[in-house]
C-alpha cells in the first residue's frame, strides 16, 4: 500500500529528517505530501468542494484538515489498484513493527473502513462479542468509543469515497480527527484500532516540557460540539437501535485496558 506523510515543505527540516530516518530504519517506502497552508485554504476547499461556512476551526486547523482530505480525495479518485492507503503526520514516533503491517495487508479485516494505528487515549475498552482479529501479537478490534487523533491511520478506497461525499454535504466541519473518529465513527465500514499501537504523536508521547513538535489542533475542545445533523428517520432508527437488548448487551465493556505502544 502507498504511504503518505503530511509535512510542510518549507522551514520544516527537523520533522522531515526525523520521519525520513524512522521510515528508512524500518524499510518502508513513503512520499511526502506538501501540507496545505492557510494561504491555500480557499483554493483547496473550492477544488475539493469543501464548505467551511459554519465551522469554528481556525485557519491552521482548516489547513490540517484539507491536507488529509486532499490525500483522501486523490486516493478516492485514483486508479492505482490499491484498496488502502496509509496516512501519517510528520510529528509521529513509529514502531519498528509498522513495516509488517504496511507490507502485508492480509491482516486488514474485510469490513474495515479505517484502521487507527496510533495511540492517543490512555485506555481502550474491550467489549463483548466484538469481531477481534490477531496478527503478530497485536489485536485488531472495532473502535466503539471516541478516540481523536489522526497522526496515523489506514483508510480503504470505499471509505474514502463515502467520506468525501458526506463531508461535501456539510458546512459545520470540525478537525479531521473528530470527523474520522467521532462523527463518522463506523459510518463507512467498521473503524478498527490496533493494540499495541504502531505510532504515537510527539505531543502525546512527551511531557509538556519535552515536546519537540507542538500541535496546532486542540483535539479536546471539539469533543462535545458540532454534532452531525440527522434526519427524523435517522434519529428514530438510531434510537431504536440504542434501546434494543442485543445492542445494549454488546456495548457492555468487559474491562478497561491500558493502551500501549509497540516497540
């Protein structure tokens, strides 16, 4: 599968060199995607058909989102023959095991839309009757709870197409990690997560005093806001699903487990 790393082209040597060294160490081929800058926001949003009319995002957050969406849109419209693409941000620390998961895609569940590769939250929940899969001492399980962060994930072709079509119909957009792992969680195929994780963002790994690459997006401030508007039919269907005994039983967690990062 192709691997793209979002990175500013200018005045960004430290981050680029870091990701180059990490990818070289694990022998993974990748290419940089020159990140969209605020001066390019209007042009890129028009190109992609994105409407920020009701969004509360600042210009840098919009640029970050457009960078992800540009890669996703290009992939959705491509004839590359590949069913998945891996997308990373350039401030991640990568596990040595990442290469195994990039070079062999047979581990990806057939119903997957997105596979989250990064560690963001401290804990994850193990639910009853989930379709888990095991590969190389890692567990691949459906993500059922909000888990922001878009520093490393795999997206399938079908999910990319559906995601772009849906986002174009909204104006109340929020940062891309919340679109993927909160608002559209499990909307276009099952959203899976890998544990132990295969990458971690610098701001999550390090303390405030030792952060090398500060983030421009505050992933916490959007958690309770900007819900996707649903039709009456969708609301009724969602309500009936939530109160069904089978659904409630499957949502019961066995326990809370500490999320870890693969070496």
